[in-house]
C-alpha cells in the first residue's frame, strides 16, 4: 500500500498558528569512550559514554542529569533508554538485532540533546570488542553475546512514508508521512545525522498525515520518526539521503498536517517492532523514578518546532533547519492525496 501527494495548488489560512520554542543549545556533547565505534556498534556490550561540556576550554556549560539515549532504528521501532543519572557514569547496551541501522541521540533531563553522529550498523559482539588494545578493530562479527537482543513483535502503530526509506530526498521535495494506530496527538521527530539540532513537530489532535517540505541541508542523512501522546514510538522510522541545492528557503511552500481515513495495511505487510527497550520513550533498562524522559527539544505546542545542541557537529550549517510554516498559512492536503 503506497500513498502519494500531488503538488499543492491552493493555499489557505490554517486553523492553528505555529508556536516555536527552543531548548538551550550547545550545552554539552557526548561520545563513546571506545573511539573505534564509528560505522558499526556492537550489541549486548556495555558501552561507556563520555558526557562533557560543549565548551571544553572553559567547561562553563553542561547538561542536566539524568541522560537518555534515543536509538532511532531504521525501518524498525525507536526506543529511549536511561543511560545514566550522573555524568561520570553513563553507558548504553544496544539490544537491537544484528544488521539494524541506527542513529543515536542523547537527551538530558531538560530535553536538550548532545546531538547525533553518523548512522551505524548493529553488529554482534566479537570476543575482543571490550579490549582497549583492540579498540581500532572495525570488522566485528556476530558472536555468542547476542542474548540481550529483543525479538521484533508485530505493531499496529506505524508510520508509512510516500518515499522509500534510504532513498534520496531533494531540497524542497514533499515528504508525506501517514500514521496508523497510536494515540493522537502525534509528535514528528526530524533528526539529521551529525547535526547540532533536532526538530520536533506536534500535530494537532486528530491529524494523522503530515507533509514535510524538505529543508534539510544536502549531502547528509535525515531520519523521520513518530511518537504518540503516551510516549510510544511508531514502527517504520525512515532515513533519507538529502541532496539538492543549499537554498533551502522553498519559497511559497509550507509543511502541514491533516486528518485522512487511511486504509489498513495488507496483513502480509504487517510491521514488526524491533524494539530495544520496549519501543517507548518511557522504557528504560535501568530502574529510575523518572519514567517519562523529555523528548529532545520536546514541546506541547501545536505544530511547534524546536532546535537543540550538538554532540560533534561538523558545523551549524549541517543542522536540520527548523520547519517554516509561513505564519499561519499551510497547504491543503484534502483532495490532493491519492492512494494506490
């Protein structure tokens, strides 16, 4: 089942006025202590994480514990896990199936993240991965220590893009996202790799289709994921290769949402949930009294956007640009969607 979005021909005043809020940026950054973790990450291994001030010269800024790791599992279900209640003791155990492509993003107690790195592929733990003497080993192979991996389960809460995951997304392209299941209102997370910012958009209650005008910087990767009002993540997080012009204004175009009666997905195409820690931001692998970690740059504002800090950005120019709603004007989606 696919859906496509015809080019918009009409503009109308939106019922909602966008509200923009921003978390404090560039407070802290994070990295794996094992510097060999670049393109692959081992499963079922406790991976120590460094949390440092973004300004390593003066150490004048820092995040606020506890810290959480959101693992965006591509074509699977993201999860958010408690990784530490103090900066000196932060670690992560990856429990996604071997071969899963993931993008990591750390968030502190206030919802301010340390940013993202490039996507990584989950591998089985080799017998040498924990040894610092072999920290530069990159060709990890599946080993015996895969017992922590969670078996994917069927999920009725899904996100379906009109562009195939891992395909190209050109500047100003329309990316359509259909949401099934879950509990409205939904929050769309747009996460750029190696970026100092995360953009969250909360859809109006009842809306289940979102059209995003691509304003991500070209030459990178962009992940789209959906969570609902209970903190559950939808299965089907998608990644796109951004390309095109650096002129990302996309004049005259605006991202928008609507409600549409979506047909059920064929039973043969039922999505599975490759959850790491229960598939929900409320899920943690360590007991904690804070069972509702804030989303990265989270906001309850309708159609709101926010930007946050970076772990190891190449430059602020590589960040995902906040969505422009052109004041209170949005595209009409009704009648412009075609299901095939």
